[in-house]
C-alpha cells in the first residue's frame, strides 16, 4: 500500500472511491468539484493525501485551506493523516468525518489534549427527495432566495449560529467570514428564506452540493421565531427547488433533538454518524 499526494490525474480515482461513501463524503466531493486537486490558499481548496491498494484509493485525508482535516479514511487513517499534515506544513484547526475516523486521526496526531473550541458527535441523516414530506404552509409565509438587502440580518444570524453551534466568537474576522459566506449565498441562489412581510424568520442553506446530492448546513431560526415550523418550511422549499433542478438526495448531520425532530418530519432517516472537533 502506498500513500501520496493527489493531483489532477487522480480526480476520477478519487471520485470512484468517495462515491462509495456518498453520504459521508459531501465536503470532499463538493470541494474537489469546486476547486480541483491543484492547491491554492483559497476557499474550498485542499491538499489531498490518499492511500492506494494497487491502483485503487482506499483512504483519503484532505487538509483544507481553512486548516480543517476532512476525512474518508476507513483504512490507514493515522498514516494518511500524518502524511497530509507533513505535506501541508499547516496548523490543524479541526477534524471532520465519520466518527471513528476522527477519533483515530485525533489520537494519531497527538491532539487528544489540545485546547478545544468544540467537540461533537453527530448523527448522519439522508433523504431520497422523491420521499420528501412537504409541510402545509402558512399562507402569509413567503419562501424566497436571500437578497442583497438581507445582508445585515443574515450576517448577524451567521455569527449567532456559530456562537450557538460551535462556540464561535463575534470578532472582526468572524464578521468578515460571515460577509463572504453571505456573498456566496446570494450568488449561489439555492438557499431559501422564510419571511412574513419584512420579517425574516428562518434560513435553509446547503454547505456542499453535487448535481445529484446536496448537504444541508447553516440552518438558522432566531430564538424568538422558533417552534413555529418556519425552519421546516424553509428547508422543504430549498429541497423542492433542488429536486426541481435534478437533485435526487439530501444529507445532513445533527445532534440537537429539536432539529432532529424537524428533519425527521420531512422524511430524513439516520444512515450513519459523524464527528466534529474544532481546536481553540
């Protein structure tokens, strides 16, 4: 078995491997689709190290532009992760992937005692969009893509989401990152906002996309609007729009019980697990 850095000629082999693990490889597959395998210090880029058995990839670790290690490493996780970090020479800011892979890599890199921002075990859910349960809507509710005029509110929501879900901070860098995220959201056009009049109530967005599969992420409802099914309506609207453009499946990972009940009401079922570690 050999371990090496991947390049453009390896894209087909990488996709053949990752597509065998489609529900838990969305970040990896989506990022490669957006940025390819030639690394630049820019959003969605990464250096991809893979273990090969003969000509076939059996494990991959990507050290992403933001310091995250993205894993699909059922074999030789420790060795591939060490090779990825040695190749990049960059700091590890977090680890994301199937739970057992995350645990193996964290131990291999001697990060078990590193200062933490957050550590979380998640359940991985999936839904074939032909089985999407579309809720009955409040007639006063409008479901639309975000617009430039929503900028201030959605940047505030993004900061609040990060503080609530990953113990993020409200700093100038966080505000700048939220602004870049908003610009991408508007340009992409696939997110959906639930609104009544001028009041913004809930956001559903995707954090990874392929032609046939999308991954929900960054879903947020401000506390005063929760438990009124606005998130359910926004999520359903984003998935109906995805289905209309040919997407067949949606995935997400979650641990919050209220959020899980919302997802299950739309037809999502558990299909695996996910682990997230962010270092301080």
